[in-house]
C-alpha cells in the first residue's frame, strides 16, 4: 500500500502530529476529470443519455432514486403550506435541487462520515435517513424537537447521521468542517467530512480560510457547492468574476469538479468519484453542482421573480426539472412512471407529512424554562436574574 507522498511531502511544513494516511489502491481511470469547461453530464435535458449509463443504474434503481427525489419535493411543498398557515416562522425551499442533494447523499456513509450542511439541505437529510418526524418537529419547534425548540426553525441536526447543526451565518460551517477533517486525519480514521454551501458562501472570508487550510493540511474534506445561481438577490456574476466556482479549487491545491446538478446520475458519479479521491488520502476536493433554486430564497422574498429575476428565467429552469428528467429517462428505458402511479406517490408523501405534523404538534410547545437549561451546571448570576424576570412576567400574564 503506497504512502501519500504527494499530499505529505508537499506540505511537510505542517504540524508534525498530522500523520499521513496510507493510500488505498489507485482509483481507476474514468471519464470524470477535474476542471472541465462544461459541466459533466450523463442525462440530457430531454431525458436521453448523452453517454453510456453505468451498469448500476438499472430501471429499478432509477425508480428508487426517483421516489426519494419526489418525496423530498412534496415534503418541500407541504412545509411551505405550514409556513403560510402560520404554524412555523421560517423555511428555506430546495425545490429544483433534488438531484444535487440526493446524488450527493450516495457518496456519504451516514453515521460514519461527518456532514457540515447549509440551510437548504433538508433533501440531503431525508436522503441520508434522518427521520421526517425529527425534521418536522424541529421546523415546528415542538417538544419532540431534538433541540427542544431552541434553534431557529429549519436549522436541524441529526446525531445518528453525524449531521451537524445548521447555521444561518453564511459559510461559517467551512472552517469547522476543515477542522473536523483535520481531526479525522490526525486520528487515522477512514472517515471523511462533507461540507456543503451555496454559491454566495464562496464570497465569504470564512469560505476562503477554510478552503485554504484544508488544502494546506491535506484534510480529507469533500466540499460541495450547490450553485443555485442566486444568493438571495445577488446572481452568480455579482458574486465573482471567475468563470465558475470549481476553478477556485486550483488556488487551494485540490481538484475541482464541475457537474450538471440537475442530472442525478452525473451528480452521483462525480460525487462518488470525488469522495473516493478524498478517502484515498489525497487531500480535499471541490465539486460544483450547477443547479437552480426555483422557489424563493425563504419566506422573506415570496415573490422573488418580481424583484430580482424574471419569470422567463424561472420557467426556463423549470424546464430542466431534475425529477422530470429522471421520469423522461425511465420512459426512454421502457419503464415509465404513469400519471396515476405518480399521483399515488405524491398522495402517499402528503399523508406521511400530515401524520408527522399531527404527531409533532401533539407533543406541545416547550416550556420557557428550557432556554436556561443544558449549558451551565451552575447557572451564572446574570442568567438567574433573567430567568427570575421572565418567570415574573409569565406568572403576571396568567393573572
């Protein structure tokens, strides 16, 4: 088994405790290459293969993956309804990005690898096996919420899947993701870290600091940019003068891969290839998934297309729907999903969401006292004072 000389010798100035991981057998030569000018694609927008599909993508397998994507799409729609009904206060859609997140999920070993996500990654969470009940409980802030209602809605975590708590601050997950990967290398484990972010994150200092350190330390981290082309109201050209995002990987000494983020097969193949590169001890890698946010940024801009993007642009990307693309592929392969079957699948997801919402709401809302719990063994004086003031206010309101 060869030693990773390229990753260690080039960075010999690093801390002595950062031991070099042994390489597994070299990866086979494939058609997946870094720094391509055009995004890597297996399925055209018409659903027809543009290159031979790997043997693993049987109609049965594609149907299974399609079901995961459709479940996430309908979960998204139902949660938007909850938001509009006033049953939660914040939600960020991921419709249009299902192929990126479901495809990425298949390069992750849930509960073994670590995931530092961003706030639009509920499709990724569902695909990794996070229970829908936990996600809904967190969005509703009910007693069944693992964080007991103390985190902003739609900012969940999942301990069993090593899915770290989401933060609203753009790109601040990147430095700790690099730190996690450095710890994995130091401990000599075969774990890797996966860190996701949107295109807007690449304009933040935290992103550059984390990427630079990962490259310098040959940290086993797979960085995935879910480039949906809009950072709230700032488009990609307002973010960077670079031709694309993945080209920035060169500056940090890692390969950068460019993939059609609405092509499920391409995302699975590229992310798996990049993850294996990282697992082999070669250091970090960056994957840019070119996709699109067809919904609003959040409930803060529900009529987004009226203000910063045109309806024509949104309609153009709706024509590249990743869920429909898989359906067209299945039709081409002679295994179509009929309209009645599709309707039944959607109804089943709606029932599932409704049942989990009822179950979560039945647990009630957390008591205000939990705000002061689980941090200090002995509560500091200033917090005791604040708790007493809040108690008096609560008791006064009940008189």
